[in-house]
C-alpha cells in the first residue's frame, strides 16, 4: 500500500510525499487529502478482522479508531500511535427526540462519549501519530474549543508539548479548563482568529512545530472512523441519512470520504445522504448551497451563535465538504438559536444530552421532515458531536429562563426545568409532589 498527500483541486491533483510537512498544496494552495494506491484486503475479510479485534486486549484493537486502521493506512509503523481508547461510542435510540424530529425512529451516534468529550479525539489520535512519525516535539492549534482540549490530551499522552494559541479575551472556559489540566502552554494573542492562524504558520515553520488545525489531513482520516464504526455497529447496513452539524466542515469532509471509500470497497451497498446543519448566524455553507455552489464562497466576518463549536465564519474545509454533499445527494440546512435550544432539551429528555452544536442535528431533522425532504419512516442516524457537560452554563440558563441569543434576543425556555426552592417541611413537599 502506497500513501501520499493529494491536492483535491480538480485543476491540480498534484501528489506529495506522505512525510512532507504540508498543510496546503505548495503548487496551488488547495486542500490536501491522504490518498492510497494498492489493493485493500477484501471487505468480508476486513469485517471479520474488525469483529475479532473487539475481543482483543491490545491497545490498538481496543481503540474505536485504530481497530479500523486498514482503512486509513497512512502510517508506516503503528508504534507511533498513542491511544486513549477513543471512539467506541454508542448508538442510542432516542424515541422522544424521534417524535420531536418528525421521525418514527432516530438513532444517535454519540461522539461525546470520547475521552475528552468530543469527536475531535477520533482525528487527534491520527494527527498526533503523524506528528510523532515526523519526529516533531511540539504541536499547535488555534482554538478555544474542543480541538484544544483534545490536542492537549493526546500531546500530553504522547510526550509532546502542546501549544494553544487563542484570541485574547475570547475564551470558552469549560473547554479551556481541559487544555490547562492536560498541561498545554496557552498563549493569548492580541489579534483575531485569522491573524493568529497566519502567525502560527510562520512560527510553525521557524520553530518546527506541527500544526494540528482542522485542515490537517490526518485528522480527517481519523474522523472517517466515526462512520466506519457506525456501519460496523449496524452490521454494515447503510442508513438513508446521516445528519451532522457543520462548522469548519472537517467532519462533513471526513464522513463523505469514508462513505465513498466504504462504497467503493464493497463494505456498504448504498451511499447514505448527508444532512449538514448550520446555525443561522454562522451559515456560509448553507448560503453557498442555496446558490448550488455557483459564484464565490462568501465567508461571514462576524459569525454568531451560542453553539460555539459551530461559530465559524470562514470554514477551511468547504471545498471538500461541498464535494461530499454533492456526491451523497445531501442537503445543507440552517436552524435558529431557539430551535437549537429546544432540540437540545428534547435530546436531554431522552436521557442522552449533548452540547449545543450537536443539537443542531435534531433541529435540522425537524425542519427537513416538515419540508418532506426526509421521510418520516426514513432510517436516520444523527451524530452528536460533544458531551452534555461541555457547556453547563448554557443548560442552566435555558432551564431557568435566562438564556439569551447573540444580540440580546431572549430564548423562550419552552422545555425549561427550573429547580424549586422548598421549605424543610414534609407536608408541604408531599403536597407539592402529589
Ligand atoms: C468541532 C465541532 C463541531 C464542528 O465540526 P466541523 O468538523 O468543524 O464542522 C461540531 N460540534 C462539536 C461539539 C465540535 O467540537
Ligand atoms: Zn494543488
């Protein structure tokens, strides 16, 4: 098996060595992806191998990413891998959420069960393995969110130094707390996100730091395992739809690549359609899809949403993601802050819970069934991207009627659940509970 980095720009398609430290195509600036030539083992043989590995105590086999390593064979030597037993996330039925979304049945694939609480772990274990293979000692990302939490954990476990760059005064405390706990050196820069990204690129080159931002092609390879594991858990029966939130669109790119590859290799016999859901105030990809991809992609200068994990105005992976939406006959939808908040409470009522960005999936499904795009009896999997405890401030505010959308618009706590103050009096409490 031969692995290389390939430029995805149709007019270019240049190949580069898999050990070159590249984030964009040096010829045209296009996005790069891992590309393989050579023959894969037959699908039935690999399915058997994946199943057998569930009985194994070997760390790599216990990982819900590396169990499927034959499907992203970019490493020359698996001794570079550090695993925290990422993946292995459950498929959960949510009947209350299904009814709310206008479906007979709905299954959630819950990536919030990952070691650091988000799907970023699926990709980060691969990005960090590549960093070790390249003999890098420091890794960096620009992020206040789940990427920094995940990178910090994997770098720490691998004995690398994690560096996190973030805009000064623009911090998400829950997620930053994880990064600090895992020992990341955290630098707050007096600049905006794009300026910091440019700065880190200069520093990365000068100081030999490996960048693990969202355009890193090896993170995308790892995120393919979300779909691969999902199909394994469904005995390789592809659903009609896979619905996910869209921010930087790395996950959309990874899901589409995984589905195309699984289909081409004979693991699944049909392509599910992708449903990508954006928050109304951060929906450049939705807007682009409404124009059927005609004209230039228009970034949003000031993206707004309380779902901070998808508050992205200029998504780096949009060219890949647009290709995947088209190939899968997918759709892009947008939802309001109120719709996200209510959908999130409904997912909570299933005993499942998730972070705000994840709940955009159910809000989007509700819209798409109402429009007749998704049939009520369709077989749908929604991917919950992050853990309920990532953003407890949002939850408390919603349930106590204090949640405000950007611009000060009050969110109606339709499914609010206020704590009740009671006197120390059994009669009064019994009366209240009867
Ligand atoms: C990163 C993230 C997203 C957005 O994923 P993209 O690949 O950037 O589109 C959504 N939800 C959560 C919880 C995330 O951490
Ligand atoms: Zn190119």
